[in-house]
């Protein structure tokens, strides 16, 4: 045990992500989903909750001042960049 804090059971988190993203067919139970993708979504949701963003597709439209927990803890803006060759 490393902390006195409450720990979210992984199965409960997995089921919540599955329900939340059912229409996108992401994070579905019994299907492969990358741990970094799950962390990215959780950080986006925390940022959206802090800034009041309803549409999570627009999560990077608004900066957070004071910093949300995602940016305070990880200290960076997350950005996907696609380069076509």
C-alpha cells in the first residue's frame, strides 16, 4: 500500500469508460484499448470538468487558469499531431 487515498478499482474504471464511449466503440469491455489512450481521455475529462467545457472534442479550445489537475500534475499541454507522408 503506497497511499492512504481511495483507489478506483480498474474494473470499475474500465466499465465507466466503456459506458461513456459506447457510441464511439472505444474502451469496450473485452476489447483492446491502449493504457495511454485511457489516460489521455481521463486527463481531457478532468480538464473539461475544470473549465466547464461540455463538448470534449473541443477540450483544447480553452486554457485553464488556475491550472486544472491534469496540467498541474503533468505540467504540459497535450496535443496530437498527425504528419502525412
